[in-house]
């Protein structure tokens, strides 16, 4: 074999090896952040249970203030749906509250249409700690091959975690101000 053919075969084998290695990585991911809010669980819970209130604290609302948003179903709680279509930073998708346990937990189905199609879960929990509330925001899901490639080069926990931290900080501000009224 000529040297050029050997080089081409070596490059192909390298790419196949990398692809197999990435494909064999675990596909599950979990991102979690918490904050302590000086407000009762009911006040903090209300901020998440009603998608109409998310604009005040969601970090993604700030990335594209001109995104097209719509609401369907009940105003809050189980069955409430929020749809968005925005710029390349926020993409397009929908969130549906699948379960809402007052002042305790909210489970949300996240459906992303673009830039990549994916379905994940978000969960918010609200735990009283004295006269404060610990709110925890968790996102879980499965990465497809493209997601595994991206996570191989980008620390998604750090990147998305920073958005969760900003959102929780804003939620803290909003909930604490609401609690004082």
C-alpha cells in the first residue's frame, strides 16, 4: 500500500475510534443547583407554578426579550404549557407542567425544537428551612450522539448551571420582594 492510502486509512480509523468512544459514553445527564430564599415555600412555589411569572426571573427571558411566547391550558399548575420561539440563544420549544404538588415539587417536560430537538425533564423542589425555603432546580435527560459530542468538548453542567444560578438569584429577589408585600 502506498503511504497516502495508509494515512487515509489511519485517519478513518482514528475518526471511527473517536466516534465509538463518544457513542459508548453514558447518555444520562443531571444538572442541579439550589438557593436559599427568605420567603415561605408557597411564595417561591408560585414563581415556578405559573409560567406567566417566569419572565421576571428566567435567565433565558433576558437573552431574547423579543421572543414570541404563548400560553396554553390552565393559568398555572398541572397542564399549563408555555411555548417560545426566539433567537439562536433561546431556540424554540415548549414546557409543560406534568405534576404540581403545592409548595413541594413541580415536574416539567421540556421539549426543544431548535437548535436541536430534544426532550428533557426539569424538577423544582421547595423545602422549608426555618423561615426560609431551599429551592432546587434540576434538569435531567438523555444525550443523543450529538449531545455526547458537545458534552465531550463543553462542560454543560458548568454552562447551564450558571444559567440556573442566575435564574435562582433572580427568583430569590422576586420572591423575597413579593413576600414583603
